[in-house]
C-alpha cells in the first residue's frame, strides 16, 4: 500500500486532484547511458582506460572491475551527474544498469555506491595517472583512420577554483582565487581532447611546459612520422624552453602569444604611431570604426633565446586607447595580418572546448582530499568530454545537433523519460509518444548500432 507521506501534491484541475508518488517501478529519466554506450562501443574508450590501470585488489574482495567503475562514473558525468554521491541512487536506475551492460532488474546487478566510487578515485597512484594520461593521447591518435597531413595542437590553462584545503591548490593573482591550474590540449581543427593534466595553482614554468609537450609530441610523432604539427598557445607558452624544444623536433612549428616589454614596444613604435594617425583620420568620416588595426613583423631575440624569431605585431587603436599585441612564431610565409588573424586568433576556439568541459561537464569538481584523486576526477570528466565530442562530430553529423554543446545534447537527447520492461529474452524500452526528437533518435541509434571497423592506426 502506498504511503501518503511520500506523495507529491500539485494544483488541481477542474474535477480532479493531482498527486504523484515514486512507485513507477521500471522508469528512468535518462536515455543517455545507452547512447553513450553506443559511442563507447565504437571508440573503445573505457576499455582503453581500464587497461591502463593495474588492479592490486585481492580478487576475493572485488565486486566491480575497474572497467565497471570507469563506465559507471564516466556515463554518470556524461549525463549531467557530476557528484559521486549520485551513485547511491543511480546504482539502481535501470537505464544506467543497461548502459553498463547489466540486466535492469536483476537483484545482483546494482552498480557501485558513492563510497565505492570515492575509494576508486582515491586509490589512483602516480603510475596509474601517468598511464591514464598516455591512454588519452593514444585515444586521440586512434581517432584517425590514416595519419593526417597536419595537426594543430591548442594549449590552454584554465582556473579550477578550490574552496577547501585541497593539496597543491595555491592562490593565483591573475585569477585572484585559490585554485588549480589544469592544462588542456585540444586538436584545434576538430575539438578532440588530446590531453588533460591537473596542475598546482601556480603559473607554469617554461621547463614544465616543455617537459609535458615533449612527451605528448613524442607519442604522437611515433604514429604520425610525416604529419606537420603546429603547437599554438597564449603568452603562458611563449617561453624559450618550449620554443627551443619544438625547434629541435622536425616538422613541428609553434605560434605563441608574447608578453610585451620595453624593447618590443620600441620596435613597434613606428607602426603604433601610424595606427594612431589612421585612427585620428577616420574620425572625420560618417562611420567611425570600432578599432583600427595595422600589422607588422620584425626579428627579435630576448636575452634568454638561442636565436631570433619572427615576431608579429598587431597595432590596434580603439576609443579606450592603444592595444598592441605581440606573437612569436617559427612559421614562415603568409603576411603578419593573416598569420595573426587566421592562425593565431583561431586558438580562441579552445576556450569553448574548455567551457564544454568545465560548465557542461563540471570538470572543476575537484573537491577530493588528495591531489591524485582530484587528478583522477579530471581524467574521468575528460573521458566524458571525449564521448560527447565523438557523439557530436560523428554520430550526430549532418543533424540539427551537430554543433551542439554537451549541455544541449544532455537536455534534448539524454533527459528523456523511459519505461523499461524485461521479458525472458528481450528488454523493451518505451519512450514518450510525443517525443520531440523521435526522428533524430532513429537516425542516431541506427548509426550507433552499426559497428565501426577498427582504425588502422596502431596505438599499442
């Protein structure tokens, strides 16, 4: 008998009261786990990550394998449940069970609890984290059927605010907060995630950036020996250690922001004066532009550089004043304006990818009591991003959601009510008759149902 204390009351309609209870049985509010499972089957992400972990637990005490725990946690994050404690309720959800390859109503098929998920996060060792980072790069490489002619790697740091006593979370004056400062590396052409690394909150040194990129570039170059690679980033990366390391590697170029100094300002003075004169001249016209920009370039070598590099100047004048910007690059050819506007400024797209990770998939939920556990969390949120990116660019290609961010996909495709029924040999899912994305779901599920041939790029 239903308990009236568990009922929800709603305003009545003429002739009827409206009540609700939680006795619907095999119902779920999430279709998302099955869609993510379809993507995961085609790209093998959770299997690759699970293979990177060494299970040191005693076999007699193991209920959930690393693959089980990764699948559950990554799928929950991908469906908008970033809190590990949500597992306490979702472990009994029939759709999340199906997403993990389990029967929806079997008594022994419950998924892991929040406590088990927490122990899993805190059990990660340094070697586990290192192997998982390599596995993410290997996943990116495996996304190509054949080696590409060119790659653009966008580097960017992002604030990850800390509100407790998380180890290695430091005050960063630029962001005016106590935070971590994780590093993200994206494919600038597709938005695919190449690597994600949790870092202390202090600004990185040039030696640290060079050490990280040497490992990433070496792993990529092993599989793509003839691919031209462009490394792109803001002023955080315009340091001599990283530039020299890239210069020593064949068929790799860089383009980085460059903080201004007295010498650079002096070299840019003539072009800046021309821009100011042009700004004054156009004020007499009927239409006053928002800004006037002139471009120039010159060789420049700081005292810590081994040799001069090509420096690009954007001399911009606006109503608020002058806004000069400098860029250093190893690229030759193309004029300064085209290099700045079409090559360097295109790196701004990586900020949208970071927004997908942080805002839509809550990658900044790093509230664990150890740095390695927080690093583990970041990697699982990154894995959820990879599933969404592949879903958007591959399975949803040429559909209305081909450019949608993860939050839109979650709201439109994942948050759909499902009634689950299980018979002796079949599991039947009943979706709403008035489903607004019925045709899109038909197209999507057909694409995910068909197996994709294995790519020829061997990442082992």
